[in-house]
């Protein structure tokens, strides 16, 4: 599209109210780049904002541009940018830390209290024809990695960071609770980190068959009933083949999934809480603590894009099977795409091609 055409974006106005309207970009700073968006994925948090105008403690109080899983082509670079040039294909890391606080200075910028993150109110997101972003958060795509795969670096980063936090390696048997998009990228990441046996648990048989195709060692279908959890823990432990579960990645975050995770993980193992389903949980913490099962919190990711791109470029991870639906960028298609993503069923990752 020519520069004289208006820059359009998908604005969240209210519950189930998304509007494709003009979006005036901020001025290009000396260390910024202007990027033409080409691939933008829909995340569960985007759907949550659309359905409730909130996600966790973040509330949408005024119209906001949605979207944060993205890749595009650089149009223009700021005066001090030396590492990128117009025409470069890039994947964008959506969160900008302040780089001044103690957390940023120690490298844990994902915990920055002043983090500015695409489509986390009041910061605008990236489902737009063009956006402006710091150059140091734009990562050049290897020639053999597509723009869609570039956009998938964002969800994949969650899985990669969880594996790092839990120190997953070639001797780690892993349990993944949940076979939604984050559960599935966590499975792919754990495989890339060398985990020999990965068991995936979900309530949905179709999602479990996808997990099996993506390389799960075994899958276990569970119910939503709390009273089934002891029986299910036995099934899970049997599925891993007597080896014991060293690390569980809970990609759901409900009382039941966390109770299952704590009970199924071996003594001295780790449980990583990745999903944020319930704020308050009732879980059997004391028995797990008495077996020295460590609980690790995970918030987003840090310094993951280079590793994700390496995994994609080398073929160690293939995210393409996760992209199940594709849409263009019109008012009608934006509404349809979010409806498809919200329905779930056979949709894993819904992607916009701009």
C-alpha cells in the first residue's frame, strides 16, 4: 500500500465491538523503525479483552488497538538505527521495558513495572497496516523463516521461556497440562530442549490428537471434575512409563490442573505455572512442599526471540501445523477471525495476513 493511503487498525471499542478505523502513528524516534505488518496472530488474551474488556488486572478504559503476535517488513528506520534497513523482514517482541528500574538492569525486563506491551491497556497493539516500534525489539528473520512463523515467535517464546525457567533438558521427563496454543508450543519447546518423554493432558480429544502428531510421548484425556483428579494422577504417572515426571508445565492455571501437577510431579521436581486461568486456587500445597516440589512462576518471556528464530530456522521446531485459520484485514474478516478463535474447537492459531 502506498504511503498516501490511510493507516488502518483494529480498534477495541467495547465487548464484542472491534472496528477497523484509521490509526495515526506516533513520530518515528531516532532508534525506532516503522514496520508494515504482514502477519498478526490472535492470542487468548486478545479474545479475553474482546469478550470482557479486561485481562487479569488490566482494564480497557478507552478504545485500544488490539494484537501483539506479529511480524512485518521495515518501511523506514530512525536516524540512529544501524542494524536494520527498509525491506528487512522482522519479528517483533511486543514489550518495551523502561531499562532504568532494578528488574530491567538485572536483565529481568519482563518484570518491569513500567513495561509497555502491545495491546495491554493503555498501550496500542499491532493489528494495523503499520506500526512504530523500537529497533532493538525487531529481529531479522532468517531467509527460510516465513512472516507467519515470525509472528509465531511470540507464543513460542512463552514455551521457550518456561523450559528455561524449569531447566528442561535431555534428562527431563515433562508433563504439559493443557493442549491449547500455549500447551502445544510448550510441547514443541520441551522437545527442542531435548526432553525425552512429554505427556500432554487435556479435556479435549481433538487437541490431544494434535499433541500426539506434534510429538507427545503419550496423552491423557481428563475430565473437568475435581473428584477425578487422584485417579487421573495415576493414569498420568502410568503414561510416562514408570520414569517419573521431573517437570510439569501447567498451561491452564485452574485449581484442578495445579492440584494434578503438584501431585503427579516426582519428589524434588518442579511445577511451572504458565497459564493464568484462576486468580485464587485451592490446591494441596503442603503435601507437595513436604516432597520438595518447587513451584515456579512464569510471566511472559525475556531474551527469547533469537533462540526461537534459531529453532525455526534449523527445523528443530515447526510451528506451521499450529496455524489452522487465515484471514485478510477487513472489518468483516476481523470479526469472523475473532469469532473463530473464540469458538476454539478445531482452531489453534488464527492468523491475519495483511
